[in-house]
C-alpha cells in the first residue's frame, strides 16, 4: 500500500498539520448536524480532545492551547473525532453545553451573504450577552 493509499484508507492516524503545526477542526453538533464553529488544533489539542472527551484547540491570536468553555462554561462534550480522506481536516462531533460563538450566538455561522454577495445579513438571534459571560 502506497503512502497516499495508507493515508486515505489505512487505519493509522497520519494527520497532516500545516507549516505552523496546525490542522483545521470543524465542530459539529452531533444531534442536529449544525456546524458550530471552525478552529485550529495542534497535536496537543487533538490528543487532549481524544483523551479527555472535551473539545480543545490552539488559539493563533493568543498563541496557546485552550479548552472550549474554560472561560464561558460552554463546554463541548466530544462524541466522536473523525478525519477526512486526506487527513488534513478534523471533524469533532460534540454535544454542546451552551452556545459556541464568543459573540453570543449558538453557532459561529450566524450571518449569510445577501443575494448581491456584497452584504452580510444576520440570520440568527443572539442567545447570550458576551459582556455578561466574559468578564
């Protein structure tokens, strides 16, 4: 089995991290199928997520490992961690304990492009006030 074939159909994890040592992670509500957020994982965050069953990530802006919900209490209990055929994206299926978005929405995908593609329209309602949660 060639290297590509082993990555695509083999049973050995061979996650392809980018030049910064990160892999994109899509977080999905395991019950509804809704995409909650996209974040980055380094090897530490991926290992923690699998081992502890709580979603963890790497913050590029803060330059550090973090566990979802450590500030807000909006923990994401992990149901399953998958990877795509190329092993260059991770899918984290979760049971969310609260909203995902730090600006107050249930998911980070609360805006849609209008028909012109020139304007974003808010399509969901906020579920909490960030000023009350992140003090």
